């Protein structure tokens, strides 16, 4: 009898947190990945930032990372399908055009590829979702770090530039080296998908030791010359400001 009572006692600690996680997800609609508002501003709000809710925060972080991977794979898989379809279209003339000015290495017109990247990737809703999920990931990461250590007001430094660009340009950055398998050729073609990845780094001010000053914005004259490719939906602004202020100003 004692053994069964203790088993029930300890199992309750495993069941209750999981039930809390499920309850939070159902009521906050966080599974609606395509709703930008629910991604960055859950209708029921965020969990409390304390040790009792840490498992929920960790669950949210893992879930967000999985969603980021899923939407990124969707973007890439659509690009792979597009590229192979275009090869079939230009296949009769591809050998004579391959590597020539205006064409890529297998004979597809560069303008066709660039137009797809602009209209179907940069300007796509999927890229807005990717950016919103990235932003949510930053907030959850910061919250977990502060729960574990109230003095740890940080996230991964590799994410600082992305957040800084979001703050001062309401824009996103993205880079992916796409490796496209072309069955008809029995080879892989590699293409960069670069959305302003190298555009903003030089605009971040530096201290006397060459360290970036993330708490300050760019020089206004220099910033005015930049025209971001990926403008973010303004619905992300509130969370952007919240994270930025907690991370760099507090």
C-alpha cells in the first residue's frame, strides 16, 4: 500500500505540469502557426516568469524551434520544386545557355530565379511567419534565462543583429545555402538565398575596442540609404520593443 501511495504521489508531479502545458496551448491558441498575432502576442498571454512555469517555457521553446524548422523547410522545398520545374521548361536549350551571361550553371535564366526569390520568398507570408517565430524564440529564450538566473539578461549573441535590425528597420534578415538535387542531371546545384544578411552589420556603431553597441541605433544618414528587402508586419513591433528594451536597455 505504501508503495502505491508513493508512486501516485510522485507521478502527480509529472502529470500536472504536462496538463498545465496542454491547457496553456489550447487556451492561448499557440498552435496556430500561421496567425502572426498569436505567434507574437498569444491571446491568453505568456506564462508567469517563475520556476513553477519553467517547464512550460521550455516546452514553448522546443515547440517554437520545431515550427521554425518546419516553415524553413517549406520555403526551401517550394524553391527546390520551382527550380526543377524551371529546368524542365528550359531543358531543350539549357546546354547551350549553361554558364552564359544571364543564365545560371545549368541554363536557367537568372532573372527567373531572382524573381522567384523576390516574389515567392522575400515577399511571402511564410517569411513573415519565419520572422515572427524567430522573434518569439528570442523572447522565450530570454525569459528562460531570466528564470534560471535573474541576472542573466541575455540571448544567443548570434541573434543580436537580427533583433537590432528588427528594432531600427522593422525588417528581417535571412540566409540559406540551398542545395538543390536535379535528378535529370544527377547532381546538386547550390544557390544562396540572401535577404540582406550582409547589409546591416556595418551600420552597427562600435566602441573604442571595436565591440558593437547594440543599445544604440544606426547613424541616421547611413540608415536612410538602406532599403530593406524584407519589411516586417507592424504587429511584431510591440514584442520587438519589449525584447530589445529588456536585453539592451535594462
